[in-house]
């Protein structure tokens, strides 16, 4: 019996085994932070956003039986893939929690840093914590020396960031009978034998301080303290009122009441190493405030290379575009038809001539389908070609006005510039209806979309329009809203573009 070539090809493909790497082998975190905490809801967001700003990839947070609003505060961070929470209500078992993190999560990350909620890791000169840790290629443990920050003159909690309010540290803070410098460990999980609170025992004894110098791992007091490259700011007292409340609580390490008093007038010295991180922390707080409190799928900020993150935007865009060109009067998530040619781009595009759709200026942006997409994104149309403000610019070609503006080029490319017209926009997506005339009728038109951020052009999307026609589309510029000054849409192979709709969907 002779099989047809088509059936033979199908069977041949089916017979070839598909090799897919295991999920856990498809990427690793560089640096994660572990903390055990209880009733720290008011302190979490600054602490998380500071450590996100320095480049921490993920947080393993062990809840020691909180009764406050901790999980409500953590919900957006957990939903967006930033935090994993472990319920760990056992009494006085911080060491157990520390070792639990290594055993259960150690295979996911190169480094685990043990950081309490009143402690802040501060890179001295590097731009990320990953760059700091790259300085210790052979180490199994890096002990980070603490600086003990005190009241800075505050008897009651001040407004603003903790890191801005408390700037004085002291070398004379009494803690459990010692004023020696304590450290906290950052460990390579594969090199750890046992983890304590202020130190770990490693497999081969390769423990260094932050200057990269070998140091003992046998004592909770660091033998060779150093603040080179990285330090830990310990906001031990905060205000006098907060410290008095802290002294009345049991610790998560021993579940005992043991904090000695710290005089209000203890002498201190100003430390400003953390100052450069404060604007970045505020920017991260603003970014988190702009994200959906509960995204449609888990993990929008979880960026493990190759990790199969679900993203609804492509499906949503497919529904918006197909239902609009099909003439449906009601918005819905299900697409009117299937294939939409925009490979490799998160979005969808259709040639209107293929579906009998008659474009008109502003029709797409005013549709119920676009209204639904804007509601899904919690966004708005903050710039559109029809508004005239701040005005469309042309980088290649000549702009002609009218109800439907046209850009003509004497060459074979058209380039449109969409300026923010003020402060950078937190831009998520680009919507368009463009009538494009190709230099060669049936030749494809290459479209490159770029965004200018902080003075630099960064690629945002790249795809093809298959020849002359009117194209209706919606595409994402990134997985997260980006602070965009200008968007550039370059159409290589086009000699004329008529603009029915062109808009940015932003978060303001």
C-alpha cells in the first residue's frame, strides 16, 4: 500500500520525538530574598519595592501567624509573580524556616539572601544586586555587615520612606548584651550544610565578607566586618514609639521578649549610601500601583527565561480586532474568526478588504470592542491622531492634513512619530487603522515599532503587512507599561499611508 506524500509527511513528523526541557531547567533566579515575618503589613511595600529596585528576582515570605492585613497587602505582589508566601505558624523557629527555604526553593535560585523586614540590602556602587554577587564567583556564603540605624530624632513615626527618615546609624546600639557588628548571610543553596540566623555553615567553608575576604562562619558576630560593595541597613528602632511597641512583641527567632532599651540620645552618624536608591524605590511603588490588583493570569512580572507565562493580551486583541472587522455589534472575548497575521507579536491585525469592513476616521477607537479592551487594561486612550495634540510628526515622508491624514514618501519608507507631548506616558498598547500603499503592489511591508525611553530608542514590535491594503490592529508594546516619550512606527516598503485611527493606550 502506497501512502500519499501528505500522509507520509504527517506520519513522519509524528514519529519524531519532541524534546522539551524540564520546566525547572529552563531558567533560574539570580538572587532571591527570604524573610520570616509576623504582622508587618504596614512595612511591606517599601521593603519589597526597595529590594525589587536593586534587582531582587523573587521573595520567599514565611508568615509566622499574622493577624493583620498582611495578605491583602501582598496579594498584588503574589499575583504578579513577585512573592511566594509560606504559612509557617510554628513558634520560635526562624532557623527551621531558613533551612526550609533552602530545601524547598534552593534549586530555583543561585543565591538566597536572608533579610528581615527592618533590614535593607544596599549596593554601594553596582547597579544591581546580581552585579554585586558576581564579584564572588567561588563563594558559598557572603556575610553582609549590618549598620544599626536609630531614632534620628523621631519620637513618633514620620511621614515618607523609612530610608529617607532614618539616616543616622550608631556603633553603640545595645542588642542582647553585645554591640559587636552582626551580619546576615547570602548563601548559594547548593553550597549550604545548615543555615542559622546570622550565619550559615557551608559545605566547603568558602565564606567571605563583602570585600571578598575569607572570614569565619563559626560565629554569629562577623569576624571581619566590611561595608565594601554591599551593606545592610538595619532600622532597628525607627521612632521611639515604634521601638517601644517592638520591645513588647516576641521575636520570630526564639519567641521570647528580650530587647534591651536603646537611649533616645544615643550618638549617631549620617549614612547616605542608600540615597541613590530612594527615587528608584518610589518609581517601583508607582509601577506596582499601576498594575492590576488581580491580573487575569498569574505572574506578569515573573521573568524567568523560557518560563511559560500565560498572557491574555494576545487573545483579547484577537477578539477586539476580529469582532470589529466582522461587524459584531456586541463586545465579547470569543473571536469571530481565526487566523490573524501578526506572528511573533503580542497582538492581532486584519486586512479589512478581506472581510468587507469599511474604515472611517475614528470608527475603531469609538467601537464597543475597543471600549472593552480599554476596560480590561484599566487604561485609556491618551493620544490619538485625530486629537491633534501634541500632533503627529513624520520622520520619513510628508504629512498632508484632512479628515484622514496622509503621509507620502518619495522613497520606499514612511516613518511616523507619536510624541507623548509632556511627561512620559505609561504606555501599554498601540491601536491603528492604516491604509498602506506598497512601493511594489504585492511586496510585503516591514513594520518596526520602537519606543523612546529615557532618551534611547528600544524595539517594541516587529511584523509584516502582506502588501497594499487597509490594516486594523492592536499590539502590545511590552509585557508591562513602559515610560514612553515617543513611539516610532516605521513602514519599510510603503510609499503612502492614510491614517484612519492611530492611538496609544496608556496608564497616564
